[in-house]
C-alpha cells in the first residue's frame, strides 16, 4: 500500500456507465439489425455501414476540431444514433442521402445543442424527418431489394407500406393481411420495422438490463390501442384497427428505442406517462386525419420540444412532503 | 409482502464476507488514547489529571451540554497526557492518553455472562444509568441515547424500532451481535420500551440475514415465555434495499409513516435505536457496565478469509494496532474506510483511535473505489430513481453549481440524508453528493439564520 486515498463517501460506484448503457441499446437493436440485413441484403448493409460510420466520423471531427471538447466518440452514443437512423430508412436509400441524414442527426440535432445530454430532439428522428421532408421520393421507395432469405409475406406487399396502402386505397387495401405474419415479418416500410418480435426482444432486453423504464413505451401503446380501438369500433370501414396501428408505421421502433431516449424524454415516471400519451395521441391524429400516412416520428419530435415543460411540472414524490 | 421503504433505494452488492467470523476479543494494548468527542454534540470535558490512576469504566470526561455524553476509561492505568491528537479525518481533538496497567474494573460492574432479565421498575433510574454509562447511538450518528429516550413534553412514542438492518455492504458487526448476544439485545429493547411508556417494539432485520432473524425471533419468544415485561416485542423481516437502516427509511418501512422535512422521528411517534445500542443499554442498566467496548468488522475483498474478523474492541485503541493485530494492511488497498462503503469515512490517519461508534476497518482496492472520469449528464434520471428522499439530484447539482439558493431550498436539498445512492448510481460519474452536501450545508445555515431573526 503506497498512499491512502481520502475522499468523501460513497466509496463504491455502480458498474453501469454511459458507455455500458449505450452499448446495451446497440445490443438490444441487434435482433432488428440481423432481421433487416437478412431480408434486405447488401443494400441494407450499405445503409447501416454508411450511417454508423458517418455518425461516428462526424462526432469525432466535430467534437475534436469544431467544439474542441474532449472527444465523446467512446461513449457509443454515435453508434446508437447511426444504427437507429439506418433502421429508420428504407433499405434502398442511396448512400449520400444516408450521409445527409447523419449530418442532420449528429451535426445539427445533437452537437450544435452541445452534444450528448444537451440536445432537445432525438438525433435519429431529426435526421429521418429531415430526409422525409427533403427527399420524399427516396424515403417512400419501398421496393424490396434482394435479401439473403425471402418470405412470401414480405414479397407479396412490396411497393408500399401498409399505412401507405391505407392512405391510397382505404381500409379495403389491407384486407387479408395476416397479423400473425406481421408479428414476425412486417411488410415494406423502413428496415427496422421488419419484425415486431425482434423489436420486442430488444425491449425485453432493455427492461431486464434496467436501461429504460417501461412507462413511456407502454403509455404510447396504451394510447394508440385505446384511441384507434374507439374509432375502429365506431366505424371499422374507415378506421384501421388497434393491432394494425401497433404493428406498423415504425410505432414499435419509435416507442421502444426513440421515445425512450434519456436526453429527450422526461425524467420522472409521471412525466414519462404524459409524454407517452402525448406521442400516442399525436401519432393517431396524424394517421387518421393528417397528410402523412404515418405519424410516430412527427409525434416524437413534437413531444421532444415539450419535455422541458413536462419536467418543470412533474416531480417525483418527495419523502415526508 | 415483505416491507421496505417506499421511495428509491439501490441494491449494491452485499459483500458480507466476514459474516461467519465469530466475535473475538482484542487484547488490550499498552496504551490507549481516548477522544472526548465520541458522540454527536459538544465534546466532553476531561475530569482527570495527568498522573491520575483510573480503572476500567471510570468517568474521565463529563458532558459539556444537554446534547453531550460521559466518556469512561476503557483500561486501568495511569493518565499520561491530555492534549490534542489527530482523529481519523486528521483533525485535532482532545484525547486522554492512558498507560495500561492490569485490567481492574470499577466497583459494581457485573462482568459475568449471566443474563439479567428482571427490568428495574424506576424509569428515572434507568435513564440515569443509560446517561451515566455514556450510551450513545451506535448506528452511525452517535446521538446520546438517553436524550432520544425522553420524548419532549407533548410527544409520545408509538413505536420503538430496533435497527438490525445493517444495510451497508461489508459490515457484519450488528449481524454477529444479533447471533451471539440475541437475548441481551431483546432485554435492552424491553428496557427502552418500558422507558418510552410501553409502546410496541419492532426489531427490523433485512431478509438477507435469515440466521439473525431466527436467532432474534427465538430470543424474543424465550424471554416472553420466561420473564415479565417482554410483551409487544416482535421481529420484522424487511426486503433488502439500501438505505433500509436510514432512520427515516426504517420508520417508513416499519410504521408506514414519514417524518416531515426538518422534523424529528418522535414527531411521528417513532424512536429508532440500533441493535448495538440496545446491547449497550442492556450492559449499562442490567450490568452496570459503561460503554467502553463495541464490535467492529475487519474486512475487504482484498483480505484472505483468515484475515477477516469481527473484533470486540475497547475505545481508544489505535486503528494501526488493530490493523497490525489482524494481519496488516493488504498491499492492494488504496482506501481504508471506517464505517460502511456508502456512508463511512475514508481514514486519513491510521494512528487515530477507536471511538464508541467505530464499526469497521474496510479495505477497498483501486478498482473498487477510484471514481471514473466525469462526463456530461445524460438525463437518465437514475439518480432521482435511486434517491430515497425523492429528491432530484441532477437538478440539485445544476442549481448548486450555479449557486441558486432559493431553488435549492424549494427542491429540498436540506432533506438529503447523504446516503450516496445518487452518486453511486450516476453512469456519468458526476460527483452529485459531493456537490449536494456542500449546498445542503449552506441552505441549512440560511434556514437556521432565518429562524433566529
Ligand atoms: S445522497 Fe441525498 S440526494 Fe443523493 S440519493 Fe441520498 S438523499 Fe438523495
Ligand atoms: S444519474 Fe447522472 S447522468 Fe443520470 S440524470 Fe442523474 S446526474 Fe444525470
């Protein structure tokens, strides 16, 4: 023993670090990544590779040369953003569009606000929404590229997302969709939405590892189910049913992985519920009455901006007060 | 459903490595240095002079105020010097140095093992003995025990809670006395309960100590069957969660009541005493033995099993003497803690001596205790989720760094119990408690200053 260390209590520290939490999110995303690569093949690998690499490169260059802050590449948050952004795009997205998405996500939405912890909007969602508005044709090109394996349910509905189908042809257009099939192999849409089971597996992992609390995700699901349930009961000819709404349009991906982003969601459990209900309501309003067939990304972005307000009003119950 | 406190809490690794080590009695060294500040409140005033002969258990310092306590000699011998000496934090404090000669106790002390179960009837006399024997709370705060046992006028105790939670990792001294001195602890509880007017007494023990629960339950039933005055004592199993042994948390867990901010447990009818305090009360009242010994744990992951110990020590023994006797300080240790790893103090000076409330020498390695580099708050809310007082440490941290006193007070920084759950939990290694502790001190000073106007 050389020199005794003297410092204030506590003298122990949890093994959980920012890095381990972010790495856990990446691990939770792996099932969805594997499924998407299997089904969309080389083009999905390219999207993933470009997205992750550009997010990491941008994080490195900007923190080091522009902000002149300690480099935060090691905290894995850029990897999370990269994977999420990729899973939010169609597998056919050209590489330069992916790169622009990364610039918006990491360069604009994250680092101009001061980096991890300071950003108001979820970087991956910000990137996706920017692309959706700027490059609508690429972003709604749901042709299925050749994958490593194929599945009839997936192949049968190439050309449009289920929500897109509803947008064009009404509820009639999706008659005959097998929900059980959709649980495993969703149809069309962004790469990450392919398999609900893969996403739910990730959700379970995040809960077990205590990376996230379930309140936000569950309140989104609850709200979407109740809201669409009421409308569907009133008029099933016009409105899509709850199961359909839960399983399509990136709802699972968004509610599990993006709405639960620490930085851009409320701190308290109560706040989380309000946030989740807000996202659920906005999503359904946009889907049923808005111009875009899907609404999750917009709903999350809008609710992101309300988080400071929610944090201001929702505090945990204090002992003895 | 097993009970526990309702807000926050964490689950650090238990690490009760020394739990099966029986209590051994440390031999008396050739010299002791007894501090006059072994309790919360004013340091005691020495009443012996250099050259005086003292016996074990003789008063050597008297209380210097209402909240203060008697200090007794833990050895027999000659007073060698009275003067400043460094305590474990490295601060100077008056110590009485005594050269040991023999081991002669004061008259009246009953050193036999016979269990005395008949409780004196006169409560005043009991309180007097507790006070005269220098009994203080041994759960950490070392608050003079007799003061807590005399509720102020108009307040009534509804429940005496005996704290057997020992929720800090590593520590096993309370566990050992619950196994080895179960009946004495129960007698102590019965005495305190009688003084408090006969309210029920609950001994709270965490589920991870099944043997202690068994031993204490058996002791309670046996005493209830064989002696008078033991009704209304029970053992309650608590779910394992840190800081279960925090006074406010224990009251919440056992009684389902919460102490108001800046309030005292007695405001909600609770009196909490540690099991070790109960043992000290037993020895004071039934055996006439002043508080000059206690049990401490010598432990750490870097100590081999044969060097793990639970020792009965006498106050005033140099920590270095105990460390040497136990086999030396391990190579890998970078930090030595007195107390638990969550709330204990890092020892700056191993020449410091034991006090009434000493509970451990805990060796931690660099890997265990050196904090990671601080990074940005990622707003994960884990600190708030962990806080047993329902505070928002990330927010207090922000306000404290900007000196926003009003906001700090509004967000209850003064309620922080310094349990360390927030700092423990923060993935970004933000020194939350370091900062909150300072801010809490400032805010409490402001509140007190206001009260005096
Ligand atoms: S140290 Fe204070 S702020 Fe931190 S968790 Fe404990 S009570 Fe809460
Ligand atoms: S635990 Fe640390 S990183 Fe998480 S909110 Fe609290 S201060 Fe921020």
